[in-house]
C-alpha cells in the first residue's frame, strides 16, 4: 500500500487497484488477499451458475424472429394481420414469457431481459402506413401496429415496445422528405429500431454487385440524411440473397457505405442465438406471423410458438445477466468463439 495526496486535500489509499501504473506491481498485494479475491470471484461465478440453473437458462437456444407486414382491417394477402389478430399475437407472446428485443440488439448479442424470460424479435417489413401513422401532434393512430404494440406493453409491465421497421423508399406512405423525417425521428425517439429493406424493394437474386450495393446504400443515405441513423440490419426483399451473400452485409455507393451486423431472410424457422456457433449473420431466418392453417400448418408463427412451448429445451431462456452467456454444460461445444469469455456453463 502507498499513500498519495491528491489536490492537497484528499487522502487516497492506492493499492491493488492501480497495480501496473506505479511500477511496484504485484509484490505490493499480499498473497493472501489475491487468494481471497480469486475465491470470492469463484464463489460469485458459482452463485451465478446456480441462479442460471434455477431458471433453466439456455442462452444458446433458439429465438423466434417474427415477420409482420401490414396490420389492416381487411387482409388481402397471406402476410396481413388484422389489428385484433396482431393484438392477440402480442398477448400470446406475453403469456408465453417473451420479451421483445430489436433486431439490432439481437444480432449484437445485447439481450437484456429478466431471468427466465425468452427473447422475441418483432420485425415489420415494407414501411406501410398501417404500421405507423401519426397525427399532427405525433401520436400514433389507434389500430396501427405501433399503437397496438405500445398499448400491450403499457398493460403488461415488462413486455417492451421494441421492434424493427424495415424501410424502403416508400416510408410509411409519406412522400416529402420532411414527413419521412418525422416518421423516422419519431421511431428513433421512441426507442424503435430502423432497418434497411432496399430502396425499391428489389429482388436481389441474380443482380450485379453494383445494383445490390446501390439499392442498399441508397436507404442508408436516406436514413442518415433524414434522421441521422444507420441501420444495423437488413431484411432481404422476398428473402432472396444476392449471388455473393456478403454484398448485403457491406458495400458502398460513392461516398456512402454500409456495414450491417446481420441480414434477415423471410422464412421459415426460429433463429439460432447470436452466441451459438450455428448463428450465421449473413442469413438469419424469420417466421411469418400467421395462424396454423394451410401452408402455415407447420412453418409460421402459431405453429412455431407452439413447438417452442412444447420443446423448452430448444428455446432461448435468459439468466437475466446480459454480461454472461449461460447454458447447460452439455451445450458447451456450441458457444461461438467470440463469446467464450462470457460463457457461464452450469
Ligand atoms: Zn418486403
């Protein structure tokens, strides 16, 4: 221990905390203290692992990324939900113990939800007015996806109004830059995430690198000029990947460049956890929000949510600590290398 005077007034005891900057280093720390520290750290880890085991945490498990399109009174396509159906979709997620996280947070492994809860990612494609329409005071119109989501979150504390909106040039039906800016800034101010869905909703399959990159960079340019934001993720129109998958991940047009953290497909399974080796940021699966009928008997949201409920060992369950990646020891071979330091097997 050394005593040091700072500013002539306060007495500061400097010990092990500054080892390395004073030169004397380790020999200043009594051996017993080091052993005690290690013992305390080990004990804390044992306690964290026990807490994780108690809630059957599985942060290498699967996560449903739900894909919504329009929320309208009279559905005309297989992708539309009515406001009542959308509300029921959300209420089911509440009952099943899900908490929404944005696509941006998901791909970056920022899954900060309570112990025992499961993450769900809510994504909205095509930036239609049925998702977001604001009145002149900036209040979402009742019946829009955003209004319903905020209402369900308000009535169910702990269920967050978090979602990602994949925008094209047609931003929520707005035509002027000012109105588009209003919509994007409102989403940003209210904690929502904005993703890239290409300027013209282009099918990227078979397109040249130049076409792919200019379609994506153009949205990046729009969102940054209108609302000072860069999308972290992209949803591929029709779920179609370009010839070289990485073109959707990073590229540029003139002086505008983009570098995404993840690219989403349009089907048909839950996604691996971002901490799992099987997670592929170039093609993250999503699940269409639809009842268990017709071609949705197996591969849309009701069917998959039933499956995850009936197979809890497959589902991502949080330990409540965003600093660790907790899982049953048996799954250890699946931890992605870049998260190994955070691993908490039990
Ligand atoms: Zn689309």
